[in-house]
């Protein structure tokens, strides 16, 4: 059994699922008919966030529990979890967070739990991922797992499974035709929660200057580009981002699975620092795609290169990093 806890919006869910799915493939030779257990208790399944159940994911068992290992784990796994929780509670009473001692304990704890089958990923750019031996019968995955290396090698499997189970919406037939028969460029603008004051310091990277430079780049490197604009604030884009040339706007009212399919059907990409946008460019079948991304993913130190691929064209933004002022 491999238990996978999904949380966040669609892009976040896909990363967590991709890691569990890759682990299934790695263990397939020695552990036949291993079951995938998907915990959706913490997934955000409303509004723009989307839901992985709208896609052709592999056969699995669904659950909604507080902790996977407490409900499905072995006695040893449950004991380790409760002991770790107790030790952390004691440490928090006497030691400030992020001290050398706390960081050292975190590393030791992740290693012990990982070897026992409770695998965690919270800093994928700098972490060591501790995996159990094949003899461990029950594995539970927690965290973001936002790293291409964690599922590299099963791209074909995931591209098939990350295809919506629903047919294309009839209202978008003309837009699909434009995407298919032109040099379509997916222009994806993430705003919404990224623009909330409590989030801007970390997530606000892609400003109008970035998008204008990215558009200019595409117009210089793609013959007769046609821009297909996607955003969770489509009216703001229409009012603030002028685009010289052919441009179409997704309605902003489609279900997320349809928006995602429209995105990945495009031939080239201008993306924001959004996991859903990352997955759209990755899911694309376009052989010669150009992907433009901001020159940093987040403002937070050590996360600037998060999710950046060597193939990305990285364009500077006009946003000064508030952590480096």
C-alpha cells in the first residue's frame, strides 16, 4: 500500500500524486498489485482550485482521514508518529523554531520515519528524500514533492493519467480550433490569492513588466503568434495588459479540468509562478514548445530556482525581491 495525502489546488495535488505514482512504478517489480490510497481530506476542491478526480488517475482507494498512518499504518509506524509528535511538543516548549538543534532533529526524524515508511517532502530543492526499503509494506507520503526528479521517467504514464475524464466543452470548440491551427501561445496570469497582502511578499513575482517582456519575446521568436489568455482575474488582464496582435481570452468561468486542457493544448507558453501553469506546459505534447517563465519562482530565499527547468526561457521581472532589499 502507498498512501498519498493530497492538499491544495490542482497543481499541488498533481505533484503529490505524481510522487506516489512514481513510487508505485519503482516498487512494481517486487511488490505486485500494490494498492494506492488517496486521502482527500485536506484537498481544496472548490472554485479555481480543481480536483484530481476529474482526471484519469490510476485505480485507487479513496479515504478522508486525519492521518494515514494512524488509520492504516502498522503498530510500529503509529508508535513512531506519536513519539515524534510528543518530542516535537516538548522541544517547542524550550527551543525557538529553526535553531540548529531543531533543524538537526527534523533531519533525524525525517530519516527515521522515512525508513519506516512515512516519507515527507517540505523543502524539495535542498532536502534529502528518505525512502523505505521494498520490504516495507505500507508507505505514506506527506508534503509537496514539487520536484521533477521525483517522478522523472514516468512522463508517458502521467500525461495519460493527467487527461480529463470529461469531453471538451462545446462552448470552447472555436477556441480549441484556434489553439490547434495557429501558433498558439498560452499566456497564463496568476493573481487572486497571490495578490493578498499576507501573500505578496512570498508569491508576488510576475508583474506587468514581466508579461510584456515575455510577450515581446514570443513575438520575436514565434511566427504569427496567437495569444490565448488564461487568468483567475481575466478582467484585470483585459484592462491592464495590452497585447498587439491576435489574442483570445478564456472565459474564466470554465471548470479547472477544462481550463487545464485548453492550456496544455497550446503550442507555446508564458507562465506565472503557479504549479498549475507548470503542469500545463509539462503536459503539452508540442514538440518545439517555447516556455517563458519569470527569473525566480518565489521571493523566499532558497526558493528562487524552485521548479525551474533548464529548458525555460527566464525573463526578469520588475518586482524587487522584498527579502533582498
